[in-house]
């Protein structure tokens, strides 16, 4: 083997084949089908020429996707270990830099290092950080830069010559939905494997793997205990199961006992569940992603509140300090002479769509959460009220207390009309948010930084923000 030296700008960690031989497929338990698929790849990698003679080529890219802690990294290492190949590990976030050209240069470096040791394996964890859809939401900033990095990955993968420089690229992500489709095309990551949460049998198998180096009173006792833990750990990941056993080992040692017993295991399980449920009892910290979602929601609500100001109920301030399914925006007391026209009702429906529209825009349609559900029900409720109770729409002048007052043949008419209003409201809301995209971002940043924002500041940002002209939306 050549001397390794520095890997330049790629920051990728080089782990030599010797270091990875420790990890094999035996270390990964449960989901046997995954191992079968990967074992086949290892066979092709090992007998490269033999398979090539038969016209069988190793896939260039394997994408492992699934929740964190389910063993994706472990699998990638096991492939390297089993095939006895050098392993280059990088993280998608390593490539995301605000400086022009750096991301692409790092990708280039990584691939050329791997190629000079080929056959070899490149592992890119959190590949979504660099490989998300182009032209999509630019949550972290540096969008153009990231795009350059992504293009470079595509170029590198297309550039492999099947016969000479065999480099297998393994990507891992828990956000398959936001990956750029170009990455998934034939000749790139064309083998996609889902690594899911383990079943009960899978959990037992994982526990057995991690119990290998632990002491129990007897084999029989161990089997009974692990069986019990496997039953109590629905939705736990492999990493969490491993933690339970480690924690139980620590508790056992602390008590100066020789064997892990039932009590220690149950105590460890309880502790794992505590951290698992975000430790809400002893901390009120809001998880980062929820924080970001709430900041965008409040920013969108604020922009819409400026766009369609309600003169009778001015907004006062908002924050992201409390988790609520409805927006946190606070309004002044309703002033006396409220008189609402049809257009005011319609505006209120458009405003109510803001949390849902921004969430879809920023996080993707496959990644909505309860914030969206709440907004959808609120907007539908307002629409229904406008149609059934005001007599202002094509539905007619009759007042209906609720939908259940309707004679059956009117129901489809209500549905059709409600669809129409909702479609307009969502489109109009999306158009406003795109036009004021810059204001949304600024308010979001202020909220993330300070936790709250007052009406005065919101108006200032709204009025100063550059706008992106949009095509008109027609009712
Ligand atoms: P991911 O890359 O999916 O986030 P990791 O591979 O980093 O997950 O998993 C962390 C650790 O959890 C692994 O090193 C391993 O010890 C344990 N683990 C996870 N899944 C399994 C599994 N199916 N079998 C055995 N151990 C597992």
C-alpha cells in the first residue's frame, strides 16, 4: 500500500482496509434481506474480473436510507470489511461551505483519492446535505454552492470506467424524499436499500449481537431477559438497543455485580426511553427542527398578516418560545366597529393557509407535520362558514348551522365550492409567500436568533424587503 499522506481539501477520513476488517456482516443483525443483497455486491467486488468476464458489474452507487441509528454506517463499514477494501468516509455537510468552488473541489479530491486506491469504497453519510433537489428550498443557505458539489458528484460517478477504477459509492440518508432525482438515475445510486426499524425478532437479534461481550448468569437467563427487552422496545433503533445493554453493563458494574440482571436492564430501558422522549420532564428545550418549523410558520403568518392587514384586529407580536399547533401570533383586542366584507372572509382563509403552505414550500410535501394539519382544518372551517353561514357565495343565501343541516344532494355542491375556495386560497398564499420570500427569511432568522419579534419590526422588514414579482392568481 502506498503511503497515505494528506487528503487535501476533502476532509474525508481515510480508514485503511486493516482497520475496517473488524466490522463484518455478523455485526449487523435483523433485516437479513439487506445483508443478502449487500453480500452479493461484496462477492462481485471481490472477484471483480471473474464477474466482469460474465458481464456482471458492481453497481456504482448504493443508497441506504432510513432513520438515524438503524445501522447504515455499520453496513457500509461491513461491506468494506468483508471485501477487504479501503474505506473513505465523508459527511454531506463537509461539502457545504459558503465559499464558491470549495464544495466541488472537495468532492473532486475525495473521488480522486478513492480512485488512486481502487478498488475502494466511498461512504457519504447525510448525503442529503449536498444532494438535495436543485432549485428547492435553500434552508441552510449556500444553495448555488451545494449545487456545484452535487453536479460534481454526478460527474464523478458518470466518469468511472467500469474496468479500471472500481469505486463503490455508498450514500446514507434519512431524507430520501428530498434527494435530487438525478442522483438516483441509472449508473449512479441505482441500488436503493431501505434500512428500517427492526421487528421484534430483529430487535432480539440485535440485542444478542451486543450482548456477546456482556456477562449474564447463564445462557438461558440471557435468552429470557433479551426476549423480554425485545418485546418492550417497539420502534427502538439498533443504536438505542445497544445503548440499553451498555447502560445495563455500567449499572451492573456500579453495583459491583458480576452479571447483568433483570433489574439493571429495565432501569437502562427506562433511562433510554427518557432520552428517547426528548427528556421533556427535565428540560423544556425545543428540538431544533421543530424550532425551525415554528420560526418559518410564524414568519409566514406575519407576512400574510401584513399583506392582508385586519384593521379591526392588528397583530402585536409573535414568538417561538412555546410549542402550539396554532400560530403563536398575538392580536390586539377586536376594536368595536368590525364590519367584514366578503373579501375579508376570503383573506382570512388565505391567511389561515400560511402555516401549511410554508411548510410544504420549505420542508416538502412528504415531510409535513401536525402544524400543517391544524392549518388545513382551520382554513377549511373558515371556508365552510363563508359558504354555509354568510349567504355571500354561489352556494345561495340560505343559512346552515352546520354541514349536517344540508339535504344530501347539496353536499357535492358544498364540496365543489369549498374545493374552489381552498384552491384559490392556497395558490394566493403561496404566491404572496414567494413574492415576500426575502421578508419570510429575515423574520425567520430574527425569530431563531431572539425567539420573538414585535409588530413594529415585522412591518419594517415587510416594507423594506425586496419583492419577487408573481403572476396574478385568479379566484
Ligand atoms: P446510522 O448510520 O443508520 O445512523 P449507525 O450505523 O451509526 O446508524 O448505528 C450506530 C450503532 O448502532 C452501530 O454502530 C451499531 O453498534 C448499532 N446498530 C444499529 N443498528 C444495528 C443492527 N441492525 N445490528 C447491530 N447493531 C446495530
